[in-house]
């Protein structure tokens, strides 16, 4: 399977007097990381920034531009995406790339079935499934092949472990989907805490 190369920004953790937020550029592919478990974390409770990490290397970030907004901006692997909800009355979300104003992809929930579909360019799609009563969060291809699973790190930790089960050229083209699923996980966690 062929994967395209992308330039990603990763935090420089080399030490030696480097600035903590200094960025270096490396040529890597998302596929290089799908042979290992990755982790989704919020490094600081006081900041609305979340990371997709391979060890200490930050691959992607997700942040909310406004503290009261459900919109998020995702950056990594040479790209930037924005996820917005056009209507407060509908659960549909739209994804725009960079500074574009028109969405190129969307997420549509499937009623009470526990999940929904990411609709991508060229009529392609991925299915997101989650279980209401068990810790089941998975991404599937249109051919019903399980691609990725998401599980809580432990009872005492809030990090999410991302495990890849099958290579996917679509995930290589659209790595933002991993962070979009994470956003859905966070939304469900907030709703559960609010209902308690």
C-alpha cells in the first residue's frame, strides 16, 4: 500500500537550551506511526489543547479557538483543519481545510445506533462506532474492516490509547479523523459528567 509523504511539525525535545515551544520540521508519514500504539492526552487541565503523541513526540494538536465554542482546530502532518457545528439544533459537524470556507467533509451521527459516518471527498466514507454501555470506540472502512480502536488508558488516567488494526490510505490522507473521533469521545464524557 502506498502512502504519501507529509511534512509534520513536532515539538523539539532535544534540550540543550531549546525553547519549549520551538518547532522543528521532519518528513514523515502517518503510516510510520500506525505500527505502534499512540496516545491522546490533554497535557494541562488548564489549557484546552490536546495532543496525539507517539511517546514524547507530538504528532497532532487539537484546540478550541474560543473557550465557549464547540469548534476545534486540528494541526499536524502538514495540514490544518477546522471542525464546526453549523447548527446548534443538529449534531452534524463539518470539516474545512486550512483557511477554506466551504467544507470538504462532514460527520453525520446515525440516530441511536451508537456512532455515525465521516463523509469524505469522492464519495468515500468511514464509520465510527461506539458502545453506550461499554468502552467501545472504533473506526471502520466502508468495507466493514476495523481500522482503529480507542480505549481509555486506565481507570485512574484520562489518556486514550489509539491502536491501529489495518492500514488505510484514507487515514493517511485524512489523519484529522483520529482527532475528530477524540473530540466525540470528549463530548460524550462531558455529557455524562453533566448528567451525573
